[in-house]
C-alpha cells in the first residue's frame, strides 16, 4: 500500500485580487498598482474577461525576494 504524500502544492492555487489584498492587508487596488510600479511583482493569469488570478506559488517566491 502506498502512502499518500501531504505535499502542499501552491502551483495549483490561484488568488483573486481580493484574496491578494487580504493576504497583504492592503486595498484591492494596491496589487494592480504594484503591477505598474514594481517589475518584480508577479503577473496574474487572465482566465477570461473579469477573471484574473495570481498563482500563490508566484506570490510566495516574490515574498522570499523581499526579505
């Protein structure tokens, strides 16, 4: 019998601008401002009109570079 791995895969988790704002305790508009002002801030994925999401693993990598 194989053991199931409990690896947390953040590559498959996507966050809305509201969730990104909540993660950093900022306004909903701030991630969009960061996109314009900071070339290192992760670019979101556009899945459809009105559905733009940031990959959690990209945000975590960005956080590591800011330490």
